[in-house]
């Protein structure tokens, strides 16, 4: 499967934006100031195009009735797929 340009993110039609799917909760117990470090280390490998193609293939095979539907009407698998298409490094 050959991909060009934005084919990966265009491969699934989803009208919601990534901001709709993901929110950050503030946690008062989290470290402040200089204690916060970037979660992506220099040693984390990049996600390959082959891995993204495998994710796309697996996602396309998924049947909607097998997905976990939240009370908001969104599907967990859809949110995870959309997120996986935005990441650059494995974590």
C-alpha cells in the first residue's frame, strides 16, 4: 500500500477535530517548574510508515458494532486511531 502526502490522515473520514477527542486534565499532584521533563526521549524510535499502514489496515477491518461506544457517542477506537495518526515517536 503506497501512501503519499496526507493520505494517512485522509484515509478515514472523521468530522471531529483532534481537540474534540482529547482533553488534558490538570492534576495538582503533578510536578511543577523544572521538574517537568519531555516524555519523548531522544532514544524513542520514530513510528515508521509501515507501522502506520498496519494501523490503518487493522482499523479498516474493525466493525463498528465491535467498537466501544461512549455515552458521548464517540468510539474509543476512533479516538485512538486519530491519535495514532498524529504521533511521530513511539512511547
